[in-house]
C-alpha cells in the first residue's frame, strides 16, 4: 500500500538543519524529521541566552543550515560578521503571528525550494520564507 506521506525532494546529503530558539522545538522538529531532514535544536547545544553571533559562527562553521524567524540577524553588525565569516546559510520566516503547527507547515512546504537553493548557493546568504512557503534569496 503506498504511503500517504507527502513527498518532497530528497534533502541534500548530510545537510543538518539548525532550528533557532525563536521557532521553538515542536512541532517543527518532528515535522522536518518526517520529511527526512536531520534536525538540531538551539537549546540542546547552546545556552538558552547564548548571543546570536556566537551560535551563528559555530553553526556556520559546522556547515549547518539555520532556520529562524529572527529577521534582525541580517542587520546587526556582530551577526553580519558571524554570517559572513562562517559562510552561514540562513532561512528566515518573515511571516509573523503564527502558531507552531503553522510554522512547521510553512517550512515543510518550502523544503523543495530550500533544497534547490542549498544545491546552487554555497553561502553565505540569508533567504526569506513567506507564509505561503515561497523562498527568495
């Protein structure tokens, strides 16, 4: 019997998605893992109040992909330097006032385009994801 799971493009080999604390943990972790994505959570690896430029540098140096809804990352000097120096690849949800399940749904809907961007752009970059799942770099 065929699976009822919606199929998205296969994730690039060995990609790890780092979920910033601004997104919470569930249901985004389980939703992405159901799609075959390897997920790491901010609070599992860093202090709860770790400064953004510290974890951005570490995540970028590990070549992980950042998922966040913190649109200010690309405007603060320390974060910009960390993004640039570590060649960080960041996807920012630009829609506000959404519940966890809605956020997870947007990221799942955007996965095909996220994978395409990851294959074609080495970083550093900050891409925007809209509520509709549209991704623009």
